[in-house]
C-alpha cells in the first residue's frame, strides 16, 4: 500500500485565527490517535495556515474522514475561513 499525503492550505479570517488554531489543535490530537495516521502538523504565516497530514494508506485516510472529530471540524471552522484548498498526494 502506498502512503498518502494530504496538504491543506487555509486562509483564515484575521480576527478568527486563535479560534481556528484551538480547533485545529484538538483535531490534530484526535487525528494522531487514529490507526494509520502518521503525521498531522500545521504551520502558520500571518493568517495563512498550512496543514500536512500523512497516512499509511488511502484506507487510513478514508477512515479519518469517517470519524466524529472529522465530521465536527469542517462545520466548526467553515465560518472562520476566507478559503481552503485541499490536495491529495501519493507518497514517493
């Protein structure tokens, strides 16, 4: 099985950055506890947030998307964002 890397680029409303970061930290904690989640890290530059996720397989990523914390996170951050871009890669 090939490992999967997910890159998410967020542009957060400037007055919502702290709230976003708190939600992202909780989501990170929950995601790292999942079987198959190898990495879940974020970095910030101003109001831009870069998220890097790595999974043992596409199946592990699909499992991630089925979790309660994943279902909560998307709607919880929706009003905090200006934009979001998701890219999925196969690790080499």
